[in-house]
C-alpha cells in the first residue's frame, strides 16, 4: 500500500509499522479527529473462495464487539473495523513506546539483558491486565516480547495484538467455535517457543495458556536467548552450570507456569500475582541459592495490582569463593526509535530476610568484610574450623527460629490485628488469605460483616492495601481522637471496629460507580498518567481545566468534605484520579462530549441535555475573534457554567452560577464550555450559541 493513501475516506497512511503473513500495520492520521494518530492493521483472510469474505467479516464484527468492550488503560482501545477492496482493516489507539522485543535487541548490542527486578516489575504491572481480559472470557493467545509495549508516558506495559483476531484473519475460525469455515493454509497461532503444548497441538487454549507464554517471555528477557533454546536447556532446574541467577521463589514460579501439563500451572493471573508478592528481594552478597525448590515462606498481606516493589530478593551467586556479586550496570541506549529505554527498577528499601538452611549452601564474604580470608596459602587450625562450623550451625538455627517466629507473628498479626497503616493503627477487614474466625474477640455477626466487606472489595477488584489506607484516612478524619490507636479484638473496641467497618461499607458503595478498569488501578495513579491524560483530552480541543471540571463535579458530589482540601497525595486522591480516567473515557466515546458547529445561515447552534447529580457535559465550538456573540444556558436547577477561551488567557466564565454571557470574543479558535450539575436531582438544560449584532457593548453580562 502506498503511503499517503486515505482509507475509508478517513485514515491517511503515514508509514508502515510492521508486516506479517496476516497483513501489514500502518501508522495513520484520523482526519475526522484532528489528525490524531492511530494504528490500522490490514488483515488479509486466507480463503479458498471470495464469497467467504462476507462470512469472515461477520465473524470479525462479532469479535470486534468483544474487543470494543475492553476498556483498560493498558490495552489499546479498539476503534473501528471496516472493509476496503476485499481487505479488512482494524483500527486501534496508537501507543507511543517500544516493544520489549526491540528493547531486548538494544540491550543485546551492549551485552545486557533485563534484570530480575525489571521482569518482576513487568509481571506485577502486566498480570492485572491479563486477569482483566480473562475475566471477560478472552485469551490473548500470543503473549511475547513483541506484543508488549513499554509506554513512553507512564512506563507501563501495554498488551497488544490479540491472537483471536489473527486466527480469524488466517483460518476463518472464530476463537469461540471449533468449526472452521475453511483452512486454506495451515496457520500456527502463537509463536513457537512461547505458545504452550496444548495450543501448538490442538489450538485449544485456557487462561493458564497465557501464563505459560508470559513465563517464556520473562525467560527470554532474562537470558536474551530464543525461548526454544532456553526451555531445551531447562536451566531453571537441572543444569547448575547454566543456572539462572534468580531468587528461588521466582525461579520456582516460572517453572510452575511453564509446566507441560496445564493442570500443574497456576490457573489464573491473580494466583501468580499473589505468589509473586514474596519474590522480589534485595541482592545478597553472602548467599548462594540452592536449586532445591523448597524454601520457607512468610505469610504476608497481599497487595493485588500494586506497581511498587514491596519486598527484598535474594539473587543467586555463582559458587566461587570470595567473589562479591557485581551489580548489573543499567543500560542507557544512545537513541530509541519509539520511546526512551526503561529505567532500571530499584526495589524498595527493606530488611533482608533471614536465610534458611535450604537457601544457604555456602558463604561468600565481601572484599570490605574484615573477616574475609586471603587467597594465599596459610595454616588452618582444625579447632578454628570446628568452632567455625559450630558457630555456623548456631547462626543457622537461630536464623531459622527467627524466621519461624516472624512468620507466625506475621500470620497472627494479620488475623487478629489487621493491617496497620503508616498514620494509624486501626484494625481492618482480615486479609484475603484469612478464611477462619479467630478463637476469641470477634462475634459471629462481626465476622460475617467483615467477610461480606472482603467479598465486596474482591468483587470490585480493589487493591487491598490501597483500600485499607483509604478507610484509615476517612476513619481518622471522622474520629481524630482515635488516630494512632490500635484496634484490638477486645470487647471495649467493638464499637470502634463497627465504625471502621461502616466507613468501609460506605466507601465501597461510593467506589462502585467507577468503571472496572478505573477501580483496578486505584493505588497506582501518578503525575505521569495525568500528564498523558492532558495530551489525550487536548485531541478533543479540550483543556485539562474542562476535564478537571467534570471530574471535580463527581468527586465533590460523593466526597463533599474534600472540597478546598489538599487531597492529591492522599489515598482519597487516588479516587479523584480514577474519576478523571473515567471521565476521559466518557469524553472520548462522546458520552459527555460534543463538538458544535454554527449554522452557516443563522450563525447559531444549540444543544440540549439531561444531567444526573454530580455529572457534567463538555462542548467545543470554533468561533472567530472580534465578533459579537451571545452564549446562554437555560436550566431548571443549580448549575456551574464555564466558558474557556482557546488559550485559557481570556476565559469568559469560570465555575459561574451566571447562565449568560454576551460580548466581543477575544480570541480565534475552539472555545470550551462545561455545564456542571449542582442539583440533588436530575436537571434538563438547553445551550444556545448565536452571533448577536443587537448591541456591540463588549463583555456585557
């Protein structure tokens, strides 16, 4: 296809991004959306008879409806499916970034691969996305480094190229059906080495099939070798000379995910995520990790979908006496084609776990350690050797005992005392791992209440750690006298535990109105994401002012006590971010956004709408400077009306209760109008914009 061609009278091709047997992928401009960049995938069905194209198109449309429902910030939004010259085209959002396959090639040129910390962070950031699609009955089928993009704006992985579409394009088989229309060319869906045996042999896939491919992807990023070579060596378990320098938990987790028998793998992404929470740790110079898969495990409070490191890791060290571990130097490429190279991920500071006998085979002392032995020949005192061994046994015994005590204490604290936030010591609903009632202190009624709260939170997909912190914040605000006090299971604290649970229930009610994708990211929103949202809303000729107007309306409707408060960096600020994200999706879909056009003859336009409490709508209209206009809002209840100028330097109204403006316009360009409901009941409104030559007095209200 020639560049510059306009597809479907809308998409102007700029350059080819890729090509495969399925078709080509192009970067295009959407001429109907202010030349916004997006991706068009050309899909060429391999059919024996041309008349079968219509049936394939019907299946594509059915699949497109499924993809369209995927509303997740780490999945490119599906836009449109159309047919052009006997070819099918699929339109999706353009993601600015580089694939992990490209990033690995850059590192390979410098003799580097990805570190354990980086792939662990990748797993933590990507597993919630995989859980999201699996919950909707969708299997990706083609997870590999080339189908994961590291997004430039927020450094989060984005999952692209769903294999179900490729299956339709190549075989004419719908992924939900076992009946092919025709199979003109035998097509292997999923890349060899990444796809699990059941997918290669029969084409049947399950959620754990994606987990197999994800583990293979991680191995490739760690080793820089093709997946077939890595898996043939089976370096995870049997070959100590080529053993990967990994912590035992991550090593065992990857091995389970790569089990040939699907029943032996973790069955869902959430299960992997829970196991992963204890895998990342700080490198330990003095420890050499055994290939024995058995190790002690601490029971810790899960923090589903967290994007930060919250543990420390033990990195395997080659069995070489008196050789300190050398940290991997971060790779910084001179240039990147689509996005900057990812910054190395540094684990959070935390204390190192005690080593157990199964973890510690020998000691390798640092050069800076005053007890390091010399490599030169010296006389060894047998008594010293015996005493040294005795001391080692004692240290290991004490370390093991401490590990057992810590594990038991951690478990008891979680069950009987709950989570302790940084600014309070309130008791929360028991952890996700708790399944039995403590022996004393909690009545059956209270236990059931807490169980119901936990089930509601899990069903909403809200991160536990974030939720506990949020409830603590509101609890401390409502009952400042209780801040810093520990809620125990004693009868005298029953009243306060009930108050805490009541706040938790109220917050779950309020958070339920958010979209599922918005809820799943609570606790992870940051400034980088807000900056990317500003760029996205600018494509609609709207500013962040208008976006925040809409978000504030909903946020302060549900949380009026936060008005005029500094909440951005507090847990409640995450809710505000989630609302912004939801509003952006509604704007992009046209649900709360409309671009108005002036009638050429009457030089006027109007719009009507209905607003629920706490809701708002946004409009843009292109107007010329130095002309006299009248802008009027008719509403039957309280509203806030804003009219922002194209540059934002000459705004006409800002969060005003005034419903009319007239005068000479100060600027050329797109004016933004937001209408916000302050009513406690639904309201209807009518917006009218017209050129007004009845008087020429400027800026008259």
